[in-house]
C-alpha cells in the first residue's frame, strides 16, 4: 500500500499515515545515536524533503540533510537531484557519501567538520596588545602577571566602565607597552 492511499483529507501532516507514529505535530523528532554523540532529527522535515516538498524558506540541519540524502540514495535517486532536494551543493554530498554504498554511519562524522581554511580564517584574528583592557584580559587568561601598561589600562578601563557602563572607548596605553 502506498502512503498516498492512507491520506485522510483534513488531517495534519505527520498524522495522515498509519505508518508514522507521531505524538505531537509540533515536535515530531527522534534522537539518533552517532559516534560523536546524539543528533536530533526532525522527521517531518526529512519526509517533506524526500517527497520534494521542501521550500527555500527553511533549511535542513546537517544530520537531517545527510539522513534525507541517505534515504534518497537508497531509493536510487540521481545525486544532482538529491543535492537539489536537500539544499546542499553536490560537492558536499560527494564529501558525505564518496560512493553509493557509503552507509549513513560513515557519513555522519563528516558532517559539520570545518575545513582547514575556515579554521585558519577564524584564528587570523589579531592578538590583544599589551596596554589595553583586552591585553590585560589576555594576561589573566594565560595566568600571567600583568605588565605595567596592562595594569594601567585595566584600571583606566574599570574607571571608564563605572562612568559610562561600557569598556568601549576606554583609554589604552599602547605606546608604553614593554
């Protein structure tokens, strides 16, 4: 029996078919155990995506997209069509599933991994300089004693905060850094 044969007119999505047991329409979710921990999947979003009803208004999370892609791969759907349905680039899909026989358990650890370029771009932020409030915070994080310019900058920043309610615009002693 196909799932369209059991649809009752006027029934909410998720409750229309006998083979989906949903306790509430608001949160039809399931927890999936992976090697990296638990992953929350929205079953209605996955079902709508597999049936081609996903709109551009909402996006699947990485694990939901991978689960939907796995279902579509098992159904023999073309990879370009899968990429279009799940809203991801075909190269991302190829990264998740290098071969058609790649099981979902092997694909899930690849989801959400950041590339080396993304990590390098995030770490390219300049370090806080001595003689500023943020330089004093850096000393504190590293459990180092404060240098003279950082101590002066911290005290000036605290006075500024008491007067203005913010550290933005606090004086700095950059030229006197040791």
